[in-house]
C-alpha cells in the first residue's frame, strides 16, 4: 500500500463517483477503479458499494477513509519539515559561550530568540575562545560568543559589548577603597590569569598594557573560566583582571574595581562562519543586531 492508494480512496469517498474522482486526480477512470479494487483485495474488506447509479462507502470503508485522511495529513506535514528547517523555523543551534550565560545581555538574546523561534533547539556550550574558534572552523559550533581581539578571515564577527578591563579582588582587600587601581599597584599582587592558549586575545591585551606601563604581573594561578577565577579571588588567592561586564556574574565576597586610565577595552563578539550559512544562523544574528540597536536607543521601558 502506498500513499497514492490512500489519496485514491479519499477522493472516491468525497466524490462518491469514480469519474469525478478520476478527473480530480488527473487519471483516467479504469486505472482508478482497478487501484481501488486491488486495495480492497489487499485489505480484505470492501470499501465501496458500487451500482450503475451510485457509489457508497461501506462501514469499514468509512473507518479506513477516516484513518487515511489522518495519514495523508501527517505525511503532508512531514514533507514540509525539510523546507521548515531550511527556512530556520525548525532546527538546532549550538552556541559557545566564553562568559557566563546568566548575564543580562545573554538573557535578553536567548529570551527574544526563544520566544520568536520556539521550534529551534538551543544547545549552549561553555568554552574558551580558543576552543570556540576550533569548533566554529570544523562545524561543531554554529555560533560563538568570544572575547576579542581575534583575526580570522574564515569567520564573521559582530561586536555585542565593548567595555574596559577591570580588576576583581576580595572584599576588604587593601586596594578595595581606591577609586581606580594603578597598574603599578597591581604588579605587587598575586594574580589569577587565563593562560594564553585559553584566551589569546584577553592575554595579549593584558600583556600589551603591562608592557606599555613597564610593569610585570605576578601570575601565581591559572584558570579557564570566569567563575573559577571568581572562586579563587573569593578564597583570597589573588586578584584577577577581567572585563567590566563580568560584574554581572559577581559572587559574594568579591569587588570589581576600575583600573587607572588609559584602560584597554575588550569586546564580546558573536562569531560565525563567513559566507553562505544556514538561515537559522542569520535569524540568531538578526536577533542580536536588533537588541543591540534597541540598547543604543533611549530606554522606553524594560523588556519583559
């Protein structure tokens, strides 16, 4: 039994006339009659009572046609899934995050995108910038929120946030009361830092700032994510230079102080493969762009 047999049976049931049903199906009447007869033989039931003047559904025929309509509707819906995926209505997005996903900007982006496209499954991965770049190149990630600066011609970048570096320290630290912390004062402190292979952009930005000021940091511990850095800072093991937007992920027992200007700026950027890409990625990028535009405008109320 094939889908065409179901369509034939439904057409005859709705027209109650083999000639009209054949015309509707764009076939001739004899093959239609033959196909219905073969279907009845396969099912072992009579679907229609035929006379010279009329065609009537039998009781088993009515039950079969009702189920056939459901099967045809399900098949039609299934046939649209490919187009729906191509259009970005359905699908899956795997997104890398270099900073905590509970920050305000991520909440707004995910809330807006999830509300507009509920059939798209979002998979978040906490990954370093370096790991994200590798995953974007080989297709394991479709999008990544990375820290700058990064140069990669195979990727496109969209700046989401641009904020100065700051310094995280324990509450009660000797530098906590300063309005701005100097780099020379920082050089006297034990530091918790991301190693270069984890976040080359972040590392190089700090290294260049230290070189320009003629200081060197005393790095005593290394971490691969902000939450771990904060845990070590809260434990009193040192201070850590972080982007100012890390304030949104603060835990108790920690302060983030401004650095003495001029202060290097770090960008949080959305990265994705350059060139042709699935429409679902463009939908996400458009959502981010729209939120960024709204953020730059005078606030007229909070997003709910």
